[in-house]
C-alpha cells in the first residue's frame, strides 16, 4: 500500500504532465524542484491544491513545489522512483545566493555597486569627523571649551573634506579597474591652487569649484581612457605614454569642460534639493521616507550617496539623511508591533536581536528577516515612516555627515535641530507601530516552512 509521500508524488507528477515531461529532479530542505520539457503542461493551481503542498512557484527555470522541512526529501525520493530520475540535493543557501547574484547582475546595478564602492571606504571618516565637528560646536556654545580648543577640534572634524576629492578619485579608479594614482592626479588637477591663475572664456577658475561631481566625471572618463589605451598601446611604451596621454586628455578636458560643468551641476543640485524640500515640505519628506526601503531592496539607494556627499561638500549639510533615516524608524515601530502580536517564539527571538540594532540604524535584519517575509508589515512600516519623514522635512532637519542612521544620527544633527530629529523619529516609530498593530497579517507558524526560508534569507544578506 502506497504511503502518503508516494501518493503526493503521484498526484504531483500527474499535474506536471507525466513522466515523459520530466527532464530533471532535485530538492532542497523545503522544496521539490522539477525541470520540465514543456512548462505549459504544468497545472500549478492543481498542484497547490494537493494535500501537503504548501505552495508552487516557477523559479530559476524550474517548477518548485514547496513542501516544508522534513517532507521535501521524502516526497522527492518517492518522485525520483516514479520518474526513474536521479534526485540531486541542492544547497539552498548557495542556490539562493547564485539566484540573487544573477538577478542583480545587470549593467545598471553593477554600476551602482561600483559607485557605492567609491564612497563606502570613506564612511568611517565621515562619521568620525562629523561627530567631532558637531560635538565641538555644542561644547563651545555651552562654554565647556575655549576658542583655541574649538579651532583644534574643528580642524580634526573637517579633516575628511581636506583631501576628500583625492580619495574619491583614487577609489573611482580602483572600483572601475584603473590605476589609483591617476585618480589622485586627476583629482589634484581639479582642486589645485593654480586654477586661480587660469582664465578660460574670460572667467577665472576657482579651485575645487567643480566639487565631487567633477571628480566623479573626470575620473570615470579617465578610467575608460586608460583601460582602452592599455589594450592598444604597445607594451614597450605603455608605461610611459598611457598615463601621460590620460593626464593630458582628461586634464585639458577638465579645465575646459568638466570643471565648469561640475560647478554648474553641484550648484544646481544643492539649489534643487533645497528647493524641493523647502517647497515640497510634507510631500517630499513623505515620498522619500516612504520609498527608501523599496530602494534598499533593489540596491538603487546607492545612487543617493554621491548626492549626499555633494550636498555636504557644497552646502555644508545633508537634508536627505534625516528624512531617509525615518524609513528605518518605521521598521522599528513595525517590529515592536509584531513582537507584541506574534505567537511565533522563533520570530520573537529574531526580533529580540533585530530591534536593538534597528534602533541603532541597522535595519536589514528587521526588513529582510521579519517585515518583508510577513508581507503586509513591510508596507505598513513604509507608510508609517511617512509621518516622521514629513515632519523632519517640514522642520528642515539636516545632518553634517553621512553614514549613521537611527538614534546615533542625532550626533550628526546640529544642536538646534536635535529635538526635531528625535520628534520625527518617535513619530515614525508610532506610525509603523500603529499601522502594523491594527492591520491584519498572517503570522508565521512555529513549523512553517517560511521560518526556515527566513534563515536562508539571512544568509543571503551577506550579498548586500
């Protein structure tokens, strides 16, 4: 007499189009994965209706039947016997990583990833310098330090900006496969004191006026030119001519085109962001905070980092960072609501670790491990964050550095704006909490296969 796993296998096989339609069989901890000749013959709706089947999806060119831990290997073994196919065992973590890499391996996302690699190495310096500079202002205002100590702390706090363009130029060449020293040299051209002695079109150049945008453009073009020259230049003269040509072409191009273009773009970027937040107020704050987490999911949030750096470089403050931080606060509020409502002990343990670091501005464990798998709480967290985003936007809260989020970002907020940042954070907590607590969402069962898939998802986080 056939056991239940053999009965399930027979039913699944019938809805997949029979033995002749099966090309390959494999399984992971939770799924039977079948490769078919003709996927159109598979009736996924009827497969989902089979007793014991938790779900059915088409993924990675396969029909994947979700069976849950413990059941997947047994059903797969019975399925292999029915079809006469050998059953491969898939490492689910590695498979998920491979799928995610393939999904994210688009030219645009690869470009954003490289762009992020330009600025990520600078973030510790942004944080340290920002905290020191902000603290020096507070200490001086309350007369805990004298003018001389304030000046010393200011020099230290502004240290990142002294040679920031040089470091950015070097990192651009590193990220895009060029020679870092050429990046330093090109950046040096754009910030050289000697620019003040040069007149082009009747206008005197201003050292560093092109800002970080000019550096990015010049060094990106310099990398492309160097890589092309390396391919066509004879090896005997490559070492001499390639860097010389790159510096001359990009150098003159920077003086006549890139430097004034960068100055124009930097100025209008600052004006544009300030204008949008000034005039858009509630709408802009709500839009930015409410959509930031979906941007993080897709990796598109990396495009905002150069904008933030440019704002600090040209205006001295970053109006975006406090608004974007509200997205994480909304997640914290949603996480607290989930903790109070869920009956899943494993999920509670995840939240016990994720909530404290969420308060500190590290939101990935909350988002990828809790709210996103649950579905609706991710949406309510995003919507709930809008309250805080709108408030800090209206109050024009700004930071003097990037890299921090959550409560630690308070250290980078000017003294007169700190209270408004904290009020915005509490509003985002409350928004995420209320919407999540009073919205019906399906809890995870203790033995739900989704729980195991969350563990796999946490492994995949290392790809971010």
